[in-house]
């Protein structure tokens, strides 16, 4: 399903999206073109729990916030830290 359609069907909701379809913009950014709606909720904790479960299984998922615009652009950044 296209992202614009998902956004229109679920305004002001947290949305967990699977099978994310990406349009690459730069080496470190992409636009979300669409995907499958896995979960819709008013509860951010519920969405984040489901997101973590899917990521732990190695699935390509994203979540959107209620105010995520129709032009959903993701900037990828390297995580820096110390592993112990």
C-alpha cells in the first residue's frame, strides 16, 4: 500500500509498517513509498514494543508518529558507542 494512502486511512495514529518500500534519495536517506500496515495504535509504547519484536527477528519495519508527514523521509545515521 502506498504511504500516502496509509497516512490518509490512519490520521493521527502511530503506525508500524512492514515490507517497507523505499525510494533512495541519497546514500544516507530514503523516502518511504509504501509498505504493509502491521499495527495501528494510539499507544506509542505498544508500537515500540511491536517494532522491537519485529527488528529482533530481522524484519524490515518502521514506525511513524501521528505527525509524520506524507513526504516520509528517513535519514540514516551511524550509531557511535562503546561496546563492553
